[in-house]
């Protein structure tokens, strides 16, 4: 599942091609969906409103083979291409029946992907767009609890709960801290409308507040900046200038450890430290402070990880390394909260009350 995108897609047809796709088991054969074997599978027409979920909302622009203002149009919804950072996929949009354990959802719009890169098995988009699974199912809330990445090579999976029942009002889950979702001020950019923005007010390392400019932490009038929660991102990402300030503060409080610059050069992670000869290790506490008073203390194992077997640990918060300035600022969110930092956290997206909730929990 991916809360940073909205299309639900899976590998489709016998000709499905995946480039740069790897599996933990080299003998894995990826199953693909065959539309011809499904009695409920249908191509979505170009003038179908669902086509506008992934293409231009103007019918005449996306349906170029149809006569303007004509009600008769045999053109199918144009093929899609979706980019996910370094991954991508492309295919055609279908209408299919989604068969859940207790309910069948007819006319569910789903992507029949014919090719993909670095994303072999499909993605369930849980973003805020109309094509996402929560939007199509009309969910009031969904939640998950992410098991530790130590189980990445095992069959253990994380729990996911979908709540589409009657309105629950302002009922809060016991022990959960909440912060409101924030609307992006720009409505004309599709990517911005998909994201779950939250109000990250400040970050503290140890007892010190990291001095990040408000122009990065808060959304600007052009829609850029701010913080999103993205379950599809592995590590938390910080824009170059934000990361530089943040990493410098972390490093200033860890000068008593030996830097592992060779590992930094190999992995691209920073900072890295060789703690193999240390009898006791103490790292500064990392806390994210959100709008509404919700504070999230990131456990050490969620922001530092052992690399290899030589006693070297590296911070698992990353950046693209591009440092802008106030006159040449970045595009998109300044901070993307990834799933590594939410290991062993119960996470709740309360769509009815427009808020994001979390609490520490041993996920099984």
C-alpha cells in the first residue's frame, strides 16, 4: 500500500514486463492478471468520468479521437504512466469487481499495468485522490501497524484495517495522539491533492530544537514545502537544506563517536559511525512535534540502523543532497515521512475527522 499515490494497479497480461525488478527469491514467478479470463473486466471509455481521475479533466483534451461534444465515442481511456521516484509503471485502465472478504465492489477502477520498473508486484494507492482504494470504497478511516524491517526477508506482513462503517463522530482511539491533516493551498496540481499533509512544527534532537526555516516546514503559497506522510517511501526524506541543518545538529551531538566515512561513501547514508569498540552507546533523542500538540519520539532503531556486520550504524533519514536557497527553492514537500520511521507504530488515517493518529505498539 502507498499513501503517496492513488492508483491501484497490478501486473497484467502474459506480456507483462518488469525492468530492474528484483526478488528475495530468484526463482519467484510473478503471477499476472489476465483480463480475458474475467467476466467482470471491462475497458474504461475515454468519456467515462473515471478516466479523468488519471488524465486531463477536459474530455475534448483527453479524447482527441472523438468529435467534440459528441455523446458517441468508442475511444478507450488513454494509457497511463505513473512515476514513483525511481520506479514507474504504465498500462490501461479497467473496470473490475473488487472481491473483499465480506463485500464485493463492482465497477472498481484499477490499472492493468503492462510494464513496470523497480516496482514488480503492483501498488494499492491509498492517497487522497479519487482513484485511490479509500476513495473508491468510501472509507471513513484506515489504519496499519508496521512490523520491523528486520522481517523484510520473511513472510511476516503488517496488519491493515479498513473502516467503511457508519459515521463514528469524533471518537478517538485510546492512547493515540492526533494531528490534523492540512490542505495544500494549491488545488490545480494533481500530485499535491494526493498527499496527506501534516503540520510538523519543529524537530528536536536531544534537548535542542533544529533551526529549520519556516519557509520549509510550512507550505508556501505556491504549494511547495511542508510535510507529508508516505507509506510508500522507505526512509524519511528531507529536502537538501533541511537535511543539512538537521544532520549537522545530529553530528554535533555525536562527536564522541568515530565517523565511518568509507561506509558513507559506499551507501550514500549520512552520518555513519563505527561503534564496534564501544562498551555503551547513547544517541540523542529524536522527537517530531506536530500541530495540535502531538509529539512523536522516534525510537533509535527507527532512525539508525546497523550496516553490514562490522559494528557500523548509519542514519536512515536521507536527502537528494541538493541545497537550495530562499531565491531558488525546491519543489514538492520539504519532508516526506517514510515507513522506516513508523516501525512498530499503530498509524491511523481518520478521513472522517481529517486527522492523522499514531502511537507506539509492538506490531505482529
